[in-house]
C-alpha cells in the first residue's frame, strides 16, 4: 500500500532526528564536538519541544498564547521538587526521572485545563493578554513561596525560610526567589531526543485524527464548526491541555539540566514566551518540522556569535527579519516553488505525482 504523503513526511522528520542523534553521538565519542555544543544539545531539544507544543495552540488551534513559558515553569518546578524530595527514597534514577516527567507533564496539563476552562471562550488579543498575565502570575507566586520538609511532613510559608519552623532533620526545598538547588542532573541528550520525537509523534497523530480535524475546523471557521455540532470548548481545552503538558515536559528537561532552578524573568518570563512564538512564526505556523528547524537555528545563532559582542544581537535581529521575509513574502514563496527540487529531480517525484 502506498504511504500517505503526510505519513511519509512525518517519517522523514523522525528519521532526520535519529540521524542527527547518531551523528552527534559519534562526534562526542570521537571528541570532535566542542564543549559549547555539548552543553547546547539538551537545550536544543527542550526549545524544540516548546516550539512544537506551542504550534499546536497557535498553528493548529489558531489561538495566540503568550504564556507558554508559564506552563514550562510549572513542569520544571513540580518535577524538580519531586526529584529533590525523592532522591533518597527512590534509588533507581530511571524510575525517579520517569515519574518526574509524568508529574511535570500532568501538573502543566492540569493548569492548562484550568486556564483553558476559564479563558478559552476569549479570542484574539483578549486571550493573548490573559495567557500573558497567567505566565507572569505563576512566576511571581513561585518567587514568594517557601516549602520545606521534615519528619512531620511539608511546611509552607510566604514570608521566609525561617518561618517554616523546620526540625533539625528538615530541609527547605523551595526557597522563594532562590528557587530549588541541587536537582539531580538526570536530563541527557538521549532522553531529550526521545522526548522530542515522542512530542512530535503525539502532535502529528492528534492533527491527523478525528479530534485534530475538528480542531482545525474550529480554527478555519468557528461558526461553521459550531453549526456542524462540533463542541468547540471541549476541543479547545483538549488542544490547550496537551500543548501545556508538553511544555511541562520541556520544563522537566530544563530543570534537570541545570543545578539551580529559579523563576526569574530571564528563565520563564515574557521574553521566553515571545522567543518560543518567534520559533513558531519563523518555522511556519502549523509546520511542526519548521518549528524544530527554527528552534535549533535561532538557539545556536546567538551562542556562535558571542565572539562579536558588539554586533551579536544586531546580526541576530537582521537574520530574524531576513528569515521572516524569506518565509512569508509572496515573491520569495513563488521563488521557492519555482526552484523546488521537484523541478530539478523530477524522476524522484514521479510516483508521487502519479499517485495524485
């Protein structure tokens, strides 16, 4: 049986990710990869997960969300808190980290569902403003929260760590603005690439399912979809929750890749949400593979331009503008179509044309 065009494209994307993983492992084993690149492997994966998951909301559902970093923050702190408290209880690293991933994803998905029920009846700029406010609220709440644990259980405070009144065997896990320190660094490139592929598979299967077609129908024409009997609110909450849960998975990788986790504006603020949105727009709204490519390029570019301290961000801005024009300008789109590989290598696309 002939493979569908969308399935073939998805398999190609997964194969590319696997090939890149193998090449990176070979470079690491032979000592040919720089320390800078080694340190960027896991961030490249969780930024790609963030971009792909946000594309479900922006590209597939058609709603603008500016609080995606808030869901990443929830997943990061929930999983980090679990790992820090369970490090001496669950000795098996694989089991503990797997549970941390599940907890991070479910925590973020739960908040996504709550926010979805409350605000997804809004549209356009109103939804963007509310999601932006949610991301800022989450960050600020974590910055004033102190949680400790001793033999009597958990202790909470919103004043300082001394007000927790911990016993001698107690330990403050979450220290307000100082965050959580000492999270086990269990995030590896292998786990990160597996989670990226899993994220891609989940979203592509959702898009090609009956629910995905209903979500896209809502995006294309809300009134027509409602007239046909599609429960708009239910499918919006479904898409929003899955997107939030996958952002929580990215947060788990983030928190388990660094030694100190803090809810600063640089980590989970407005700029982070905008950066992820830039990945989605430049990669192509609705284009999951493009989101991954844009996330990788725009994450690597500032790091490899650090030798040009005075002009680094200027060049970064110029590249963003150039990519935007190349992706969305009608003349550039026409040029890409005229210079497609199908025009130069028609023998490789003959069967596909015959199948159409």
